[in-house]
C-alpha cells in the first residue's frame, strides 16, 4: 500500500507534504482555511454546471476532476480512488530530479541585526557565526529546529549567537499572541525558557496558558501584563514580519547562517557542518557581521 501511494504521488506530481487535491485541483502546503474554502466552492460550482448539463455518476466525477486539473485529476481517479496499479514507466518518468541543495541558498543576504532591540541569545562580542531565525511558536517544525539550535549552542557556546524574529503564520490562531508574550518574557530575561515552555505544548497557547507559563517561570506578573499590552511589543512583531517579507521568508522555520538562507527544519546533521564551515569566515563581534551582510542581497535586487 505504501509503495502504491508513493507511485501515485509521483504520477500526479506531488513533491512534498502536505499536498491536497480538491476534485483534482492541487492545493499545496499548509494553506489557510480561506484557500480551501475557495477550492471547495469552485469545485461545487463545476459539479453543479455538469449536473445541469445532464452528467451524473462516474462520468460526472471524471469531468469534474478533469476540470480541477486535466492531468492529475483523471490519474487520481484511476490510481488513488479506483486502486489501479500505476504503470512502472509512468511512475518513473513522473519523478523529476530536484535542484541540489534546494534547502540552502549560499548567497549572502542583507540580514541586519539590531543589537539594542532584537532578541539575541549568545555573546555578540565573541560570536563569529550569527543565526537569524524566523519562528512561529505554534509551529511544530519550529519546535523541531529549536532542538537543533540548542545542540549547536552547546557545541559553540562562545562562537555562535542566535537572533530570533517572529513570523506568526495566519492559520495558527495563537501564534501572534504567543510571540507577544515571548517578547514580554524577553524584557525580564526569560525569552529562551519561555519559548521552550511554548514549544513543549504548542496546543496550549491561550492567554491563560501563557500567563501560567509566565508564572511558573517566576516572572513579575504585573510587569508581564503591562508588557503584553504595550503597543511597542506588538510593533516589534509587525517589524519582524515586514522584514521577513522583504527577504522573501514565506514559511517557518526559515533562518540565515551568516546571511545564507536555510529553509525548513533541517536535521542537525545538515546544519552543524554548515555552521562549522562559517566559524573562521568572520572575525568576532557584531561589526564584522554587519559589514558582511551589508554587501548582501535584498529580495528586490535584480
């Protein structure tokens, strides 16, 4: 059954997960509710037109799925729904080679760090490698990456610093609230343990849940509540999101290693050699990093 599913995915052009088909129409990625609603509404409209034209049963479904996508729709009906075996040649020819190292862009991007306002974990004065991470505290993949970052910081406690930026995704309803709460915790020097508490249970990020985490970490709760309500904290989240847009950061986690962009929760076995290769590229200190990325690429640069 697993081999059959893989063959079907190759035959209809599925290259990653999650990937959906609504009556044959591909919907790729963890899209917000509105995207699915639009796809379903469109599919229903097509079905009604075909019914009005006198089509029904198997013929109705074939035409509706072909309208969704003229290639993947019929193939999905034949192979995924009906259970027919995918011809070996079709499954093989449908598999196209991917670009090597698509997870890594080795070009240097202009990713400045604000030493006074950014959330920085690690010693900026001794660091020769800077990771700038866009994260969503309700994202399970961000939680996975955080475990790798913790391991890297143990490897190079003086040579590596991590700069955290916020990109709460629109379909994570608690992510923006959690980002604001984490910045409030940062004002009391508890950003890292607060984020760890969030990632420990990404399903418990209501306002009450976040207050409970803050209390357990020993935060000054009147001050925490004032900071959560401070417009400047939400403005920082907004700035982080604007910077993500400028750099073409579309999903989380996305991070930059001395300006090189890495997409996704890559395994530690990939990230560690990349960080190691950068340990002696730059002198220590924020000035060296700033000069390095200042020459880098902006998303709007031709």
